[in-house]
């Protein structure tokens, strides 16, 4: 029976070992998910919150570049903000360069223009000349000089001075536009702060507002760095992309709030890990939203600007394109990591994190101890079976009588006296 039990135990261990080998083989042969599969499924494979110091460094570098561009290069404000005169002339079949147009302007007015650019393409291309405020006499002299030099064609297909248009904005009007733009920006930020504070808790509100300011500074810095002209359309587009950034941030925070609800009662994941999982789960939504937003913006830039030559739409499209890219980055790599950093300063999150870490350390210690015991059992050599020594003759039991034989009476009684059986020959 013992030998059979040992054989069964040995067979069971062998079967378990074979099963483990098969499982390891299947796991090794299982296909590993690629980048896009992990991105689509949102299983938390991308560590964003855990590497928040790295993303803080990247964000700080971006903000530093933006602030440097604003302080060193400044902004190129449009005529609506600074005031001045803008002259537009159709390019037509003329192959004149912007340098030639500047030369004609300088000869007619006596000073160079602030800028000369070509807007649009093909038959709709126009020269846009911007300068300080010109008097009516100077404007007429400029129109005559441009017509004599380039012969622009009007709507009827004939060269005409009416093809050259001009517009003037006073500095007072530009100051009013600037003031109204700033008021609109402040009102938007206040309303956004009220909404987020009512909808979420204070740490989410702080992180969301910091993200809005980040988007505002970076977008403005890009405009200063590249030299885009700031117009009222730019302000409108800026308010639009701030709304987009807030929308994208709210989506991520909704998922964070859902994942971390009642987190202090569980010890499976820390608050930071739950937030990182929420970011992974909203990756595809953020990317899809950004792509859907970028496509019409690109179409607006191609059709309205290059084909139709509408400069105002160009300003609107540029700020929206920059803002969508910056807003997508900030909602993923800045807003949620900042929220986690703020929440980890609270006692609730710190205590919960310690509980999770202690539980994991205890589980790891138990697993290490179990592995050590298994290793010792595997390394122990089996001892040889002990051979029972023969018992002494006095202790050995008498031979078993054969069936039908008379029982043998003892020669002495239990007290040691001779038994009553007489020896043969005595009476």
C-alpha cells in the first residue's frame, strides 16, 4: 500500500510538472500585442503617470521656449490691434516679387512698408501690404504707383485702379479690440473655473485650470516663435481651442473619477495606478477627437486660404491647428499627472498607497519563502530506506502451530513454579 501511494504521488507530481511545462510553452508561444493593439485596448500598458517627472520636464521645456519667444521676439499684431493701413492688390499674371512691391511702396511713400505677403494661390492670389496709417493723399499716390508698375486686373478683366483696395484702422480702435479680447479671455477662464469646481473636486479644478493656462502660454509662444500675425480671428480661435482642451481634459477626469471611486477601500491598485489606467482607457478617444478636429481645420487652410485667398480664415485655422495639438498633449501628459501629484499630498492617498505597498511586500515575501522551500525540497537527496534489524531470539514470538496440533503447555506457570503436568514415568 505504501509503495502504491508513493507511486501515485510521484505520478501526480510528474503530471503537475508536465502541466506547468505545457502552460509555460503556451505562454511563450502566445502572440505578444503590438503598440496599436495596446493603444486601442487601453490595458494600462503605457506608463504616463508613473513617469510624470519626465513629462513635467518636457512640459517645462516647452513652456520655457514659449516664454522665451514671447519675451525676445514678441508678437506680430495685426492692423486691427495696432492700427494702420492695409492695401490689397490682385497678383493676376504678374510675376512680381514681394521685394519689388516693397520697392514701389518705398518710392511712393518715402518709407518701407511693415510687411508685404502673398495670400492665396493661382488666380485668387493677392498682395497684402501693411504699413503705418497713411493719409488719403498718400493712399491715392500709392494706388497710382502700384497700378503703373503692375497693371492689376479688375473684376471685368481690364486693368483698373479699382482693383486695388485699402482699409485703415485707427490706434484707438485697435486698443478697444485688445481690451475686449482680454475681457473675453478672462470671462472664459472664470466660467470654466466655476464649472469645473462645481462638477469636480478642487484638485481636479486646479489641474484643469493649470492645463488651460499651459495651453494658452504654449499657443501664444508658438505664434511668437513662428511670427504668425495676431488678429481678432486669432483671439476667436484661441477661445475655441481652450474650449476643446477643457473638453478633452474633462473626458479624462471623468474616467479618473470612475476608476478611483472608493479606491481607499481596496488594495489592488494605488490612486496613481488607477489614474494611469484611466489615461490609457481614454487614449483612443483623445486621439480620435483630435484627428476629427484637425481634418476640417486642414481643409479650411487648403480651400479657404490657398484657393480662395481669405487671410482672416488663415489666422483662424492656424490658431486652431496649434491649439488642438497642444490641447491633446496637455490633457494626456500634463493634466492627469498634475492631478495625481496634488492628490498624493493628501493623507487619504498617502495612507492608501502605503497599504497597497505593504500588501505587495507581504505577498512578495510569502512567494519568496515558498520558492525557497520548494528549492530546498528539490535539492534534498532521498535517504536510503532503513533495513530493520532482526529482533533477538528471546523477543521473537513462538512459531505458529500447525492446524489441528495440540497446544503446547508451558513448563512453568506464570508464578515461576513447575506446572502440574507430571513427567513421564512418575505417578
